[in-house]
C-alpha cells in the first residue's frame, strides 16, 4: 500500500456542499489562528486603554466652557446694539472716537481696523486704531476728523462672537461732524444706589451713569472702585454699556454696612476729556437680598396704539433699575410687518430702554415689540415672561417741535422753599 503523504495543517481543505456545487474552503494554519487570537486580545486591550484615557481627559476638563470659541451650542448671530455717534448724528465734535456696542461678547481678535472702518469724506479711509473692551469696540482716529463732513462707519461680517458666529450683514451708519472739538469734561449724572441710600439690598450691583458716552477702555476696576467696611476693597467686575458703568460684586455685600463707591479721574470721554475730580458717594446695606422680579411698567407707544408716527422710537420703562448690559437688540426687539425684524439700536438710561429704528417705520402697519426674559435687574432677577405689545403706524412722521408746557417753580414764583 502506498504511503500516504502527510499534509501540512495550512494545506488541509474541507469540502462543503452548496447545492450541486462543491466548494473548497481553505483553513488557516494553527499558528495563524493563535497569532490572530493574540492580536485580537491586544486590540481590545488597546481600545479599552484609549477609552479610559479619553474619559479621564474629558472628566478632568469639567463642564464645557461656554465662552470657548469652539462652543457648538451657540448658533445665534451677534448684533450691533448701539453706536456712538448714533446713525444720522450731526454736529459731532471733530475729536470724537467712534464706538459700536454689541449684543454679546465678541472675539477680540476679530475686532480690528479690517472689520471696523470709518471713511470720509466720500470713500477716503480714516486712519486710526481699534480697541475692544467688554462688548464695546472703539475706533480712535489718528487725527481729528475733518469738520462739517459726512462720515460712514462700518462693522463688517468678519466680526464674530466667541463661538465663531458672524454678524449677519455689514452694519453701516453715518454721522456728520461740526466745526469744533469737544473740550467739555464729562460728569457723573446719577448713581445707583443714590448717595447716602440706606437699606440697600445686599445682592445689588452699583452703577454710575455719565453725562455723555465714555471711552470704555477707561472704565475699569481701577477707575470704578467700591470699598467697605471702611477701606476694604470689594472684589468685583466692571462693565460699561451706553453711558452706564456697572460694578458687579463677586459676592453679596456685607449686610448693615457702609460702603463707598468712587469714579476716579482716570475715566475719560470719547474725546479724551477726564472728569475734573474723583466722584465719591456712599450707601449702607440692609440685611436681605433682592429677589423681586422686575416688570415693564409702561411703554411708548402704548399697547394697541393706532396712528403711531412713522419716525417714532419705541420705549419700555421698567419698575426698577436694570442691568444695562442685558438691554440689547437681543432682549428688546421690534418686528413688522408680521415677523420681519426691524433694524435699529437700543439704548438704556435710568429705567427706560429705547429702540431707535434705523429708518422710518412702514406706514399703516402693525408692529410687535418684545422685551425678553434675558433682561435682568441689578440683582440678576429676570422678568418672569416675555413682555409683548403691539401698535399700528399711521402715514406721517412727527414734525412738530416740542414745547415746555409747565415748570416748577412757575415763572416769577415767590417764596419758593429753599
């Protein structure tokens, strides 16, 4: 009998019937199977090691930093909430800076002379530098602007917020200079709390409103300070919007304590004029925080008003002082016809927010105004629900000059109380 030839394991073949077809299936060698098994165990071990390392890394990073430029949860485009000078302004002092305040914090690296430009006369570029502090960008011309000249300022779509969202379209406004520079020193026109106020709520912010727009880069914790008890510095942050500076303490103020607030002469207006002396005021806290939600107490136009003049502004007055940084084109919106957004700028002074449309409103049209729950008071309390009202325009603008209808004391009054 012939001797059977021994086959190597990797040459063994099996037969498998598939209908009438016979298919030979190669079987891997025993060594190859063992090697594959070892590689499989190694791959699984490597995979679990990678998963463990990634989990540890993510865990160590903590919560998503929503201020990160990579935050994917923010998809809302920023807006220009207000400008100085305002659109259409005339007799602007020739030594003025030009500012734009945004509806949210922007990526400072995108606020440059490429994205914030001033031109005039005509399309002649104005040389200058751009700075960005808080939510305000400032264009500082290298030299005084030409007098009696129309200038055009532009924020381009290259300006983005911290999540990388760009403004939806170039924002353009114009102003006309006068013939002279601004040499008037700014003043502090009002404060909250008022000087000598008592029983101030311990979670209150402290604000100072100026007589004119200030250079935002000069409104800092160095020029706006709060101390107490006695000379102990209060830790906090300072923001500036419109004409109002806000000091936000890091923690609640100590109860039943005298505090001193100071605006120093380091604070300057947009023309570089400083306040003439430190402005100092005091207030005393009570024992409790403010937990009362603010409300909208009145509006102009009133709800359901008819024949509203097409060149009217829209205003909302609140029940208490609000955080100016939360009163923007995002929290104060006007739409019409239907849901079409009205372009405009928002300012806030005292307890009143004003929406100034870029152009006259359409005639014989229903408009809707909204204050959203993003608006907060100085203690951080939000309005409990969006406040919405409507009004309908007429066909004509307001061209009637205002008059003084009464005074106190009356003209020529006698024995007026001192």
